[in-house]
C-alpha cells in the first residue's frame, strides 16, 4: 500500500506544515494529557523565526542562538529547535493542540484497508533533510525492549539508526507519525522505520525553514512575487535536491531497504 503525503496545504504552498502550522511528525501525541514542554524553543522562538529578515535582526537572532549553543552544546540547541514544540503555531516544528486532519485521515486509511487484522504491518516512512547527501538511513523509533525494535534490528541490520539510544542522525522527537500507525494497527504487529535521506548541511535547512516560516507568519506569501519564489526555491532545494545523482541514490537505496522489509516480513510470517 503506497500512501502519498496527506497534506494538501503543504503541497499547495510548498511547506512542511499544514494550514494550522502543524508539523505532522510532531502531531502524534496524547492530547488528553499535558502537552510536552520545550523551554529551549520558548527561549529562542523569536530568534528561530524573527519578525524581520533584515541583516540587523538576523545578526541579533543568530547571536542569541550561538549563545544558547555555547551554554547547552550543539545537541541541546538542536533538541530545542527540532525536538517539537506546542506553544508557537507560527514557529518551527509545531505539534498542534489536537490530531490534524492528515493524521485522522491516515488512521482512516488503516481502517479502510483492515490493517489491524493483518499479521504483520511494515511501514517505511520517507523523509529528507538529515544525514549525508543522498544516503538513506533507516531510523527506528521503537522504544528499547519493544518487539518492533527487535524486528527492525533483524530486518535492517547495522545501518539501522536508533535516536533513543543516541545512534542516529536524528534526535528523539515527540509526536512521530509512527505513534499514529501504532495506534491504528497495534504496536505488536507494527515494524516502522523512517527512511531519512540526507541533502545539504543543516545550517542551510535552518535558513530555508526560517525564511519560509517568516513568510507565512509575517510576510506576504504571493506566488507572483520574487520574494516568495526565492524562499520557496530555497526550501525545495534543501528538501528535494534537483540533481540526477541524488535521485539515483534515493532510488537505489530504496530498492535495498524495501527488499529488506519484504524479506523480513517473509521471515516473520513464516
């Protein structure tokens, strides 16, 4: 079953968020309890997405970010920036206050296809933006000791990344779409990886995301304007490099990982 990304607003406006500003990979939490806190993001919210992109404002914002990095280290800064936050709808990696339409639709797809009645369900969730250019890292979000973790290790071997154990290009993230799949099909039958393809250095992604969030929060997004075109081109370049070698690496690595998943399912179902 191939499920295309379910985010009409994101595809219409070339964004990684929904119309509410929600990053779907931060949206799958239990909204019946207290929302996760991210004090680091709260401190740096106006530096990550300032109200202006003029040189003076950006220099001041970057100085605040650099000072935070000096105090908390690069990992601490990245956790503040991308770990997920639930207080700034205009900001980066916002998780929302309720399940987004896209997540509800994903859950409905699982019901429509009777996935909870299957013996095994393997999910390969495609992502881009982290890691070496063109390399696809299979990232396991299953918690240590879960059966899904054991299957991921068996199926995907030593290339498997495990953020919860500090062995991945990704940090631990609240609200992964994996948790929506687990709720829809049952955690014990789910074997989930995010297949993360690297693009360009992280600093380029930070610049591209900042500009896009600024445009939609404080600018005037208009496809006919040169500013919108420039910002959108920068975002697209970072998350989908338009080069022949990158596309070929994605295809080749995909064949390997999909083959591993099929072989693993065959072994598990035997």
